[in-house]
C-alpha cells in the first residue's frame, strides 16, 4: 500500500474558543500549529482563517499572512478551504485563491447538503466557477464529498474539462444530516471513484478515529484535526491538532502503513515541488 498521507485540519469555521481553548485563531497561532502538526507527521494542512474576534473569514490578506508564516516554519503542503462558512458568497469563498504565490491545494465542494440545522449550498454554477478559478491558478483541487451524488458531480466536471483525472477526493462523513460515518459507506464511496484516483476520509466528532482505522485498512489517506474533532478520547480535549496527528500516525504504523513525507505526498497528489 501507499504511505498514508495525514492531513491536519487546524481551524475550521465552526469550532470556537469556548469549546476548546487550544483552537488557533491568529496567523501566528495557525503557523505554529501547522509546524507542530508537520512535526507530528502531517504532510498537508487544511486551512481556514479567522478574524481577530474569532469570526470565520475568507479574506485573502489573512490567508496570505498565515501562508507566509507557515512557509517560514516548514515545508508542509498548504491546502486552503473554498467552503468558507455557511452563507458566504462564491466571491467571498474564493478569497484565498487570489493569494500570490498561491497555495498548493484548494478544496472544491461538489454539491449541496444538509449541514446540521442548515444547508450548505453548492449549486452547479457555483461549483463550476470555483473549479475554474482553482484551475486558472494552477492549484491542485481536493474534491469534498459529503454525499455519494457529489462523486457523480465531480465526474461531470471531469467530462466538462474543469477537473482532470486522477482526482483527489475527501470523503467527509458524520456531519449531522449528511452521509453517516459507517464503514460500509466509506467502502462504497471508495469504490465509486475511478481506479486511478486517491482519497482521504475525514470522520467528524467521535467518528474521527474509527474512520482513520477503516481508511488505513482500505489503503486510503486520513484527515484529523480540531476542525473535525476536539477530543483525544471521551471528555479529554486534544491540546491541538498535532496530538490528533500523532495518534493517527501511531495507528498507521500499528497497521503497517508508513506515514507519507511531504515529498511522497506531493508525488501522490501530483503537486510540483516548491
């Protein structure tokens, strides 16, 4: 099997300091957490940013500052979110794509879905526009899948020339109202994508590590971090995403999977070395 790529989702748009005091908010805090996650075994960091008061933001200036500070600390692969926060416009969500030099990766949400008590809106026109902007900047996309129909949406983008095979997918499982984090669902999704594509799973909340273990056995890659889960175990807060990365790396080695270096991850994901 390939070495497992561990992605660390450091911030997100939903988690608050009231829920965990270890959430990084400032660009300096985000950069330090990225370095810690990289040292623990993460080859990719998935990035959201926040305003000083903790509100989720897609401002290019904040992403630029965070990315520059991360690059000064380590050579981890940087992946920005174009999901932003619920209710943001396409123009807002595309803010980080304008940063120069651009991030190496960006997420592309492949459809609308229930998201807790709300709806995460991604109509076809918005998906296509974000895909065009990602392609125009030469950024490698990660296709975010919350429901199986989103795989078909992504393959339509391939046929339209907006995505290129092999794609990298991220199966986000366990969001309330969307596809449940069950082993059979992950196996089904993994079998639904073209055979030359690769995939990561992000299990939400208590499902994080069960999904990690399932992905390790199936030959997939994994995402952990405070965006998805703030606990090491029931009632025990992780002191940062780096602790969750450490645990994922330990599980991988116990399963006989090597943890991918940044160089190995760039090769797997089709990212040119910087």
